[in-house]
């Protein structure tokens, strides 16, 4: 199963992070969590990796709808968005929300997942258009 929606950006890592935040906010997503994987791995095990950030993006209305249908869905929320350094570019990857319907096998979650997916794709489309 392909679970990632991926784009590449010709922006610096820091510029891309700022643009990702803006694009997802414009689609109604707030950032609930932020994990600097590069800093964490360096501090915990001394590993040196390229910049790698996990943003926990959440649209409150869609999250509420999903939780009312399936209380355990919180295990699959928020929708993670990864911003990481690539080879001469910055890579942005978002979890395809279809997994929130597929994993628990609840057809009632399909409209919620579809709407979340539409909004995530819109955010990624905005990012694709960045100079």
C-alpha cells in the first residue's frame, strides 16, 4: 500500500518548512506536534543525519468527525507531514489519509479521509507552485 503523498521543492530546508506550515494552515490544519528527528538522533545516539522534521498536522473538524465514528482512530492521528533534506532539494511527504479508513476497515471513515486527502493534496499543490 502506498501511504505517502510526496513532492520535491527547490527551496532550502528552512524555507520549505515555513512554506509547508503556511500551505497546511491555509487548508485548515494546525501543527500539534513537531519532532526534530535530526536533533533527537544526535542527542540520543550521536547519529548525524540530514535535516528531518515530522509535523503532526490536524484539522480539528475532520479529527472530531473521525473520532466520533471510531474512538481508536486517534492512534492514526494527527496526519504526519515530513520535511527532509533531499539530494539538491527538500522533500515533503504527507501521510495519505486513506489509511484512516483502510486500517480500521470502517467505510464510514471514507468521506472524512477523502476530505482530509483533498485538503492535503491542495496544500501540496500549493507547495509545488513555489518558485
